[in-house]
């Protein structure tokens, strides 16, 4: 709040109010919403907002995580601890299960991020989820900048930019045919810096992976990747210990660390404020495949 005008809202107040409105709108309009929760910072902020939107009542929907099998252990530990602390129900869709029963095949490069689409769509169909909250933000990537807050998906989970609906005056159209569902993005208008400033204001706990720590990493295609069973490092790749942190957290095979000594939230905020690269542009190998990599995957049902 402004000291000069007690009725003026800060930019974080405005963003929080918008997100709370979106959560309540979905809860009133849809029958079976679900919130994607991975233990990453955006999903953590999104869950915090959802809990705030319905407090003191319990959260009126469940959580869903698409587990690639290559997730960072400390992030999974945080996920499970948070779910238990709030007494929430978590659905886990496993990429490994789809590989084991032959519905998916391992990729030559070892990354499983592109393989998340099939388990995600299967979980949506099997549980009859009609609205799926995601933590995507428009500042992250070009394809995400095209998407509305309410994003209609067809019966195959596909996204068609031509079917985007106007959202004037924060009026959201959740109409969908049987078999279709709507992806909902409460953080659409947030930036990475907004998320971190909100985390600081609300004193939200995060996995330590987001802060500077010594870690074994190796370099591949200009990125510092973590060793693991997913296929790294190769014989020619040298493992070393470096002081790093992660700006975004996904599959270990495609999520790079950045050199950093930012060990506190305030230090991270200062670091981000000076950066010219989004976290996905700087640290996600799967988005470097082509200019249209994300949009192609979204058309197939990815977030």
C-alpha cells in the first residue's frame, strides 16, 4: 500500500487480486479443476495463491504432477512435504510407467520433458478434469505470450491459437464441449521478478536448489547440467563442482544451472533485476531446439 494513498494498491497486490479472482472463477464455473504442482517456484507461488483464495476453507481441488523420473530429488522432497503439510491430495502421472509398458519410447538424447504430454493427457481424461491450472507466464517464451488466461484445449488436448477467446475486463469464457478442457494460467501477467518479489513479501519457503550451493555439474551445449542416470555425462564431458543455482526447475536432462552466489531471496531478486534473459531462455535446453519448439508441443497438448 502507498503511504500517500491508503487506497492505492502495489503491483503485487493487483497481481494477487487478479490471480485470486481467477481461482474463484474456476471453482465456481468448473466441476473438476486440478492444479499442476511440481515443487517448482511458479507452482509453489500458484498453490500459495490458491490456498489464500479459499482460506479458511480447504482447497476445493486436487493437485497433479507429471513425474518424468528425472526430477531433482530435493524438489520431489519439497513437493511431498508441502502436500502433507496442507493435507492435500496429489495425483502423480509417471513418464516411467508409460515407458515401461511401451506407450512411450526413450529419446536418444535422454530428455523426458517432451514425453510429459501423453501422461498428462491420460491423467486429464482418466480423472475427467475439466480445468487445469498451470504456472505458465507470458514473459517466459513466445508461444506462452500468445496464450490467454483461459486456454481452450480440444478433445486431444491440442491448442489452436485461432480459437483464442477475448478476455476484456477480466471476463473469462470457460465454455467447452464434452471431451474438451480448459488450461488456466493465474500467473499469466506475472514476470519472473514479480514471482520472486511475491515470494519475498509472503515469506514463501522454496527448495534450496533455487539458491546458490555447491553442486557437481558438467557442460553440454553451453549449459551446466547435473549428472544422473538420464545419460550424463558422456565420456568426453568433465564433471566439476561449481557454485550454482537454478532459475527454473524441470527435467534434470534439460534444466541448466547458472553460476551464482545469490544465497538469499533478496540476492536472487537483485540478480534477476540485472538479467536480460528469461529463465527458460537461459536454462532450458528443450526450448533451444527451434524457434517454434514450445508452440509445436503446445499444439500437441503440452503446457
